[in-house]
C-alpha cells in the first residue's frame, strides 16, 4: 500500500471514530449531567472537521508536480495543519468559556454511569492515537501526526473528565463544579497541545533543519555507490510526505565531466530506490583534488 493510501485510510479511521464518539459523548453528557463529557463531545465534533481537513490536505499535497509547481504540492500539508490547529484553539476557547460559566451556576451531580462511558472512551482514544501516530511515522505526514495528537489530547481530556466526575460523585454536594473544573483543565491542555502541533509544521514551512536521521541515511547510501568517495553538504526540505535533497558528492577529480555527470545520475537512482520517501534530488559533483 502506498504512503498516500495508508495516510488516507488512517484519516477515514479518525473521521469515523470521532463521529461515533461525538454522538456518544453528547448523549452521555446531556443525560448524565456532565459538562466535562459535553466539552469532550464538542472537541470530538471539531476533530471531525479537523480530520476532514487533514484528508483534504493529504490528497492535495500528494498531487503530482505540474508546470506551476515543479516540486509538487507537498507544502500544502503544513498549511492544512495550521487550519487543524485553528480548530483546536477554537474548541479549547469554547470549552473554557462554557466551563467558567458553569462553575458559577448550581447544577446536579453527574450520573455515576458516565464514568463507565468515559473509561471506554479513554481506552478507544489511546488506541486510536497509537494507530494514527504509527501511520504518520510510516508516511512522514505532519498533518496525520496532528490528527494523531487530536486523539491523544482527547484521551487526556477524557481522563480529566473522569477525575472531575469521580470527585463530584464521591464527595457529593458542594463539589458539583469539579466536573466543570476538569473541562477547564482540558481546555488548557488542548491549547498547549495546539502549540506542539503548530511548532513542527512551522519548522517545515521555514525549512528548519530537523532531519539528521535522514541526512545520515543519505550519506550512508551515497558512500556505498561505486565512484562516490564521500559527501559534503546535504540540505533537506520536507514537503508533504517527501524530502527534497541538495547533496554535494565528492568524486575523483581526474574523471571527465561526462563521467561525473553519469555518476551523479547513478547516485540519484540509487538514493531514490533505497530511500522511497525522497522526492527531488539535486546532486552537485565535487572533485576530491585539483591538479
């Protein structure tokens, strides 16, 4: 299965899961007198739209190069990630605002059975996180990584809700607002997590140096090619699921220009065959000595 299909499949998994959870949380929160669960439902609802954005981003960023986009459309992926972060910030703001209002209002204690619902949700969301984060690593997708962290943040907010409801139920009258405090804490965590998603996507847009492991692999493969003595500069730009490479390869200074040109093509072919996540590879030939 191609990386694009793997990422798309993982995104559909997120959309379906978040849709089911939003409905379950909403009903459980309404009938169980738990605003923390309703806040969770709000987050899951925004997660549905966020996952749809991730799906659009993955499909658009994997469009092939054209006349106006010779390097492809990969840079669209972090832009969609920024939109996902916007959804997260919006949901956190709504949850925080409603939590503060509810803290000041008298209301009934949450129903004990809501803890069972939350326990099952926590298990499912952590499982979802592990599935999607694994796919994001396999595909080098920053948007899919953001989607995975949606699941992890949802799991943690559900843990906060579980604690808040437990406090409200077991300590009883006077502690009804513990549920709302849990939702408020969840909103703060969502904001913090938004930054953690935003930061690497910004680094990708700014061509920040973040890929030492890929550079090491490129140098190792390059030195295995007959005729390549060593490598010098190696710059990487990530675009979507691909890495575009500028590599300086050191060769025997006595060979002809034609031989150097053929060697560069050979190196390019070997790199693309052994490291599938590479996209455009530009190789500059450097002589090992001048005579």
